[in-house]
């Protein structure tokens, strides 16, 4: 079955070029020309991946991304934009983007990033199917994407949930902030390491008995973080 990709781009020529090249690669592609059309299209198409411009009519890409995550859509989102400032990238990742590519871009690089994002999503789905994992008094039902602590469901943002799964997959191993950025956000950058710290703090606040003295999501001095059972 073909993977479905939604391209959200108001430049008609660029959107057509992306659609054509992605279809040559074997993907099923839908195009939305503005932010509102994108939000209306997602429930109908249920895309496996979204390629999202930031500067859009009606609703900009940030607001589209924020609404998608608020509505519970967790498909990978690749931002494709001319806005290449570090602050723009930070904002995109904080709202739940998985990749950030600036225009002008290399087509082969873009296709490789799309392929990797979809492969990672498939690997995660296969590995997590019908599994129940956890630590301490926390259980993670990866089939239902639910985190439960002491019998009560704990709401987590999409990126915090992915970060938790990454820590679980590498249980007992110390992971650097760069490794976590690459695996969870797909973007290794020393400037963005505070993003990891912010999400770690969120997980500790919700899942540790005493967030100031964590028992499970521990800091490895001068390295990064480790999950202990």
C-alpha cells in the first residue's frame, strides 16, 4: 500500500513539482494550497506524512502544525520553508515538527528525509505493536499510545511521548542530547539542546514521584540522560 503524503504549499509550481517527484517515488500525494485547506484535508486523507510550508494564506504553517498536534495527529511533519533563522526552527520543533528543510533545497536530500521519516514511523509502529512497557509505577501502552501512572492516564505532548519511547528503547544506556535530538526531532543542533531539557522536565514532572530527585529519568553528568527501571 502506498504511503500517503500531504503537501501544503501555496506556490503552485513548487507544489506541482513536489507532487510529481513524490509520485515518481511511489507515494500517493495530495496537495493543499493554504492552511485551512490543509486542516480540512487531513481527516479525509489521513496522511502518513505532511510536508508543510510556513508562509501560507489563511493560516500560517505554525498554526496548522499546532492545531494538528492539538487534535492528536502524530504523523511526521516536515517543514519546508524559506524561513531559515534558528528561532524559526526552534519554534517549529517546539510545536512538534520532525524535520526542518530550508528553501532552496536539494531534491534528493528532501526525498531521502521523507523516506527516512516514513521508515522510522513504520519501524516504531512495528516495534510497538501490542506492547506494554514501563518502569516504576508507570506503564506505557504503545499500541494505544497511552502513558499510565498509578492507574491514571497521563497526557503527554507528541514529542514528549516520542522522547519517552526513545529512552525506553535504550533503557539503561546514556544518551546525549545530540543523540536524542537526532532520533526524536531528526535535527542535531547544539543550539536546540534546551528543547531536550524542556521535554525531559515535562516527563519528570508528570512521571517521577519527586521531579527534583528523579529515580528513573536520570541525568548523566556531562553526557545527557538515561532511563533506569
